[in-house]
């Protein structure tokens, strides 16, 4: 993955991760416009968590191979 793509992927993960934390803790008020997209945001967050887990195990297996 290129450096620019990694940065974009990191930013998307961070934003959705903060949204999901805020969803349970509610430390910040979210506008009605954003809350209408709740199912989509939570679904995308779940997919990103799965992708992050796969990448974590890929990195761990590469470290073991060396």
C-alpha cells in the first residue's frame, strides 16, 4: 500500500472509530443529519475493524517469517 493510501485509510479508521466510541459514551452531541446515517456508519466501521484485524495478522505472520 502506498504512503498516501495508508494515510487516507488511517484517517477514515480514526474518524469512524471516534464516531463509534462517541456512539456509546456520547461525549459530544451529534447532529440529526449525521445520526440518520447510523446503520451505514456502524456497518462501515465493522468492515474497517475486520480489515484492520486481517492487516494485523498479516504483519504478525511476516514478522514470524523473518
